[in-house]
């Protein structure tokens, strides 16, 4: 698109706005009445009449009433001329703004990438990035984001987003805002109860135990359990260059939203992300939106709220991890030890294996052998029965 956007964008037809004063000039000439004569007849100054004729002032309802007494045209006729002029002026302004936005924003690779991502999921019309489609593309984007101008897009969410610092990787704020907007759209359409902190806390153990089930069972069940607590759970497609794993925010004081990206299909990451976002909801303020990015290339040092959310997830998924780890370390059969512990604490083996692998990675090695525990990461989550981008 960058090559197609020139100083002028082809295919744009501008309306013409004609001030009613121009018609008044013709009427004065036809009836051989001067501006001075008209001013005397309708009780206005000659200057006031001249400013209408020159298009500097409007024909007010009062003036229209006076003119209807002088000429064989009704008051409504004169007011309609004025209304049409004002409508055409507004159209001209909108066309001008649209044209300028097309030149500015469709030269922006981040925004063109965002449109491609939205069209990939059928969220906007599938249009080629050409000059002739520029106006429709801008209108599609405005409608999706719910803004009058694309310059207001980042103000939709980014003023509240607690972004992690991202190192050495492309990061598109537009696709991130679009991803959040999609989650908010689902949340606004989803009916839930009022947020109940106490109810949520009492359900945490039941939620964690759901990890033992198949994903076809626990995905819809988890969504319903959170609804009862006033939380919308949205399973979200991945938008390019957002690097988002999940997010937590508030739709209203009584309604929260948790978003989980569906590209990470391993069960251990899924459950950790869910409880991490629940941690944000329970422990942190309602004025910020927490977007959790992929760990690779992300600086997490000194990020107190992120560490608190991590600790929350670790605590509720495996309450006494030190004892669990010790038991596995002392076992001659790591795989069987994980299976035994999963039954005892009522957690998916993938959750336990994932935590073990994570701790080993932090320590700089894998003392248990990746080949031994990798068997627990083979089951992948199928989101097809819950994923809805409409």
C-alpha cells in the first residue's frame, strides 16, 4: 500500500457545498431587488444581508421566515437550503479527514498489518490495500475500533495497559489494541453475574482440579465457573506481533475480563496463564489492563505485579511444590512419580511436569531429562469448541 499512496488518492469524489446566499443573489437579481432594499424590507442591516450573500453567515429560521414574506418561496424552502449546505459541509470535512487518514495511516506498516490480521479472522471486509479501497479500509477500521478517527485508536486501551518491556522483537501496538478490542467486544456481549471475590476464591481449587479432565470438558466448564463469579473468559486467536499470552482487565467495576491466546496449546502453559490472570484480578487494581507477553525477550525484573501474579498461580496450582519436587527428585522413576503425585493432589500431570521443567530452566539445566517428562506435553488443547471471534 505504501507505494500506492501518493499526494492525491485516486477514486475519491468530493461533494460540492453551495451556500444558500448564492441562491439569494439569483433571486434578488430575478426580482430586481437590491441588497439595501431587501435589508429594509426584512428589518436587517445591509451588512447582515451582504454577509449572507457572501456565504459568511447562515440563513437562520427567523431570516427564512422574513424571506418567505418577500419572495414566493416558503420558510421551509429557505431552511432546507441552509440545512443542505451544512450537511454538505460536514460531508466535505469527513471526506477530507478520510483522505488525510488514508495517506497517513495506510503508509504505516503496523496499521496495514493490523488490517490484514482483522480480515484474516473475518472481523473486517477483505479488501486489498489499494488506493481505491483506502476509504473503505479506514471506515472498516474506525468501526471495528469504535472511534471517529484512527488517531484515537491508541487511546482506546493503551493508556491503561501495563505493558511489559519487550526486547529486540517487533511489537505492534495496533494489533495489540485490536486483540484487546476483540476481547472487550466479547465481554460486552457476554452476560455474567456481578463480580464476587469470595465466590472466586472458593472456586479456585475446583478450577485447578479441572485440569485432570480433557480440554473438551474443562474449557467450557471453566468459562461457566468464571461467569458465575463475574468474569468473562475469552479464548483468543493470536494477532501477529502482539506476543500476547494473556490479559486481565475490567469491563466495568462489577465485570472482569480474562483473555487467553489459543496459540499456546500446551496444557501446563494454559493453566498457568489462567491462574496468572486470575491473580491480577484478585490482587491488583481495576484501572489497569495487564497484557502478559511471551517470556522470551521480555524483561520481567522488578515487575512486582507480574511476580505477584506468578506466585499466585504457582501457589494455587501446586500448593506445596517444594515437597512435590523433593518427592520427584528422590524417585528412581520420574515419570511414575509425576503420575502418582498428580492423582494425589488432583492436578494434570502436565501441570506438574511443566512446573518442574520451568524450575530446571531457571536453574540453568534439566536434571530430570527432557525426554522423560516431555511425554506429558504431547496432549494439545483443541479450542475449536469454544473459540468465537464474532
